[in-house]
């Protein structure tokens, strides 16, 4: 298949592209290589994809419709795409409070542009990365896809809610098959350096203090990146408009994550506690019955195994990672 993957230099987009390339697909990857975090990590991921001759990279911004159409959908290029997988986004809850505009540009306008391209160029399938942040302060856990997601807590979650709703209109009006995947806190090797697990591993190893927002009892349904990527790929065959949770179905509190990292590094954390951030949700836990039934998907990597692999990757790459900000 010819597949357009946006955010291919990102944490999840990179893993999805890698697996699809290994399966023999032709990947057209877009990323604007923005400075949301240290670019050397994005280049590291991209270098791995560039080793495969079926990978074609375009440094473009999905919020710029004209540049995407000119560079990729130009009729002279004569490429018929089977799917767009939209993993490009400004991610991160707290940063979205500081700069909501970037989030709406990349996430919402970006998604709108890609949906328009599906419509115009007859691309039958669109996959959208959404988030567990949509469940906000809901207390009915594990979260079912059907529960109300109108009370979101951050501009990031609001931008994703807008994407979900936009995607529905394109399914309704233009019969595009759309899978909206709500990811639950993704972690793993080459993860995002602005996320807790990466920050904790690096700081604990370097004997620097870590910051915990709140008292450490907040829980997340941490899900290993390979499992998330497998879920994205299995959603290719889903038809209609489907909202599907992809989570580990085993929430774990943040303090236990710190303990696991301490054990694998054989070092003690120095912990600074600061008040919880208002935009952070307290707990997340996915109900994954729909993913099991519709996609025959389920998580396969335990948190112990996943953290061990992530720590090992960090130790193997420690020299250049020490320079990551
Ligand atoms: N990592 C998680 O825990 C998590 C949880 C829920 C949802 N998600 C969603 O999954 C997707 C991937 O997240 P990730 O963790 O891999 O983040 P990431 O930041 O590592 O990857 C996103 C990539 O998109 C690129 N990008 C951003 N805006 C762009 C634009 N306008 N044009 C082109 N490229 C752009 C970035 O440069 C980056 O490489 C995002 O949509 C995110 O919101 C992630």
C-alpha cells in the first residue's frame, strides 16, 4: 500500500512507519521537525527510517494545505494513496496552556487539511491519533468510548476533540472510513523527552532531582509504544467511523513507575513534589473491549518489561542522550 504517515519523526509515527515499512509498504512521511523538544531525537528516529528505500521523507507542515498538495499530491507525481495516518500534532497537556495557538494550528487545522485531501484525492481511509485526555475528570473508569468528553481540561484536549468532530463530518459527508484512536500515555525506547518516563530515567541516572506534580498517587494507563503501533496498524481494516481506546488496561501510579526505574538503574530518585497542575487529569484507565472485538488487538508488554526495555535503550544511547535538553 501507499501510506501517508504524518509525524513520522515523532515517537509513535516513527514506530508505526518502521513496522509498515518492514511489511513492504511504501511510506510517504511528513514531519515539520519543529522544536517542541530536542530535534536530535527526531533526527535519530528519521535516520533509522531513511535506511529503507521504500521510505520517502517530506519536511512539510500539515497546517499548510497548499505546500502539502503541491509537494505530494501533485498529479505529475501520480501517487494513489490508500490511507492517511495522522500522527503529527503538538502533544503535551501543560505546554498547551502556555501556547494554545500552535496546538490549534497543527492539530486542528492540520487535521482539517488532511481530511480535505482525503476528500479531494479520493483517499478511502483516515486514521487519527486522539487522546485519553478527552476523558477529563470523568470518574467512571475504565473509560468507555461512549462516555461524554465535553468537559476537557486543556487546549490540547480541546484541539483533539475538535479533530474527532471534524473527522465525523468527513465520514458522514464523504463516506471516508475513519478510525479515531484514543491513546493512553505511551512510553518506550526513543520516547518523548518531555514525558515523565524519559525525564525520570535520565534525571535519576544523572543524580538530578525529578519533579512530581501532586503526591505521586495519580495513575496512568501506561501503554508500550509497540503495542500502540500494532493497534494503529490493525485499525487500517476497520470501516465506518470508529472511536477506539488503545490502552494497557492496567493503570499504575506514578510513584510505582519511579520505583521500577530505580530498580532497573539501581539508583535512588531525588524527588521534588509540586502542586498538581490544573490541566492534568488525575487518573486514566482504558476500557479496551472495543479494540479487542473490532481489531482483535490487546496489549502484550507488561509495564515491568516495557520499563526495562526503555531503561536499556537509554543506557545503550546514554552518551548522546546526555546532551538532550
Ligand atoms: N505519546 C503519548 O502518550 C500520546 C498520548 C495520546 C495521544 N498522543 C498523540 O499521538 C500522536 C503522536 O504523539 P507522539 O508522542 O509521537 O508525539 P511527537 O511529538 O513525538 O510526534 C509528533 C510529530 O509530529 C510533528 N509535527 C507536529 N506538528 C506538525 C505539523 N504541523 N506538521 C508536520 N509535522 C508536525 C513533530 O515534529 C513530531 O515529530 C499525537 O497526535 C499525539 O497527540 C500521544
